[in-house]
C-alpha cells in the first residue's frame, strides 16, 4: 500500500486504537499512523487498510491485536529523563527513608508506561546512590508496566543502546552498566532484581497492589481528557494516602478532573485523610 490513509480510513483506525488503548491519534499524525500500519499490512499480507482492519477484527487473528498495539505506541524513553524530576524524587526518598513506616513497609514504586525500563532503572540507581547497596535495609520494589508487549521483553532483558544512556553521567554508566559490545550496555543485574515488568493497560484498574510513588510520565500526552481522567482515577486507587504521582514535564492536568493536590510542576499528591474532629 503506497498511499496514506484517507480521512475515513484514518477515523476507523483512530476509533479502534482509542477503544483498545485510550490513545487519541490527532489528524495531523495521519502520515505517521499510515507508515506504522503499512508495516503490519505487509506482515499480514493484506492489500488495503480496510482489508487489514477486517483481518484485525477477525477473532481468528487475535494474535495480531498485540502486534497492532505494539506498532501504534511510541516508546521513546531514556535513563535520567528530566533531571529536575530525579532531584525531586531523591529528596522525597531521603525524607521517606527516615520514617519508621518505610522501614516496616518498604518503598513501592510504579513506573506506569515503563517502555523499555529506563525509568525503572533510573529509580533504582537513584535509590542505590542515596541509600547504598541493599538500600540500607529498606525493601524496594519497582513495578514497570506497559501495554506494548515487545518493549516489555526488552525491559526484562535490560540491555540498552547508547541512545538510552546519552543523558546519564559517565561515572554512573561505568558503575551501573556492563559494556557487552560497542552498542550494548547491560543494566546492573543485582539492582534489576528489584524490578518486575508486567503488561497492563492504563485504561484498566491495577488491582491488588498499593504504591507510594507513581511515575506516570510522557504517556498522557497521547490521551484525551476522558482517558486522562480514567487513568488518574486508577492511579488514585492504588496510591497510599500522601503518595505521589509524577507526570511528564510537558504534561498538564489543567482542565482535567482529578483528586490530587498540586505540589509543584509535574508533581501531585494523594491527599491524607482528614482527621475526625472533636
Ligand atoms: C513515550 S513512552 C514513555 C516512557 C517513560 N514513562 C518516560 O517518560 O520516558 C510512552 C509509553 O506508554 C505506553 N502506553 C501507551 N498507552 C498505554 C496504555 N493505555 N497503557 C499502558 N501503557 C501505554 C507506550 O507503549 C509507551 O511505551
């Protein structure tokens, strides 16, 4: 298929992607989406966009649904993305580490929309630098989730290209990564024992877990207001009272209904329960 999607075809794919993922493709992304779909058309030997959509919606081709989702998501990420965020996180962790409750319960952190795990890895590096090996006896668990199954495989492998480390100071690269080849760096295996990766759609609740801190960065840019509100409500459900949600640098919660208290740009807190009076 040489040409881009027509406006009508674009709308059909837009609606299908939105239903599956909450992602809203704006009309100006028609060329990008066409390009991404062309690869799936070729892989599935379909002659037209319409034929591919029919193929995708056929229950017999259920395996293609994940391939489709993987092809329409954008996974851009790297270690130490937005240094200001990491300075804030470090100060937060420093305070939390002093609390007896943290000694009892540990620190539970969710990298929602984890992509290949660069954010989860940065969390562990920052905590290791702050608290030392073994995190000073504090139990640390980092959960990384994403909707894209193939990027999660990369996260589990923990092998990164130089691009992912371009913003990482050389001494940190030296300490926390093993050079496997010219272009391959393996993340510290011991630290990686504290991270797990699982497939999860942010449009659905994450059940059975609670977290003290949620990184929800650079994913809501792809969502419209109803999808953002849905995700924020799910995040609220799993945060402990006083817990933090951090959004991306370019993301705003203006005009979005949400239950959090604003602390600083990108940083919001789940309110503590109001103490009963009298
Ligand atoms: C641009 S990356 C952001 C990675 C990282 N949080 C960061 O800030 O560097 C966005 C990620 O969100 C994931 N994503 C998009 N829609 C999602 C959804 N509905 N549920 C879970 N993950 C989603 C994509 O697969 C992609 O890996």
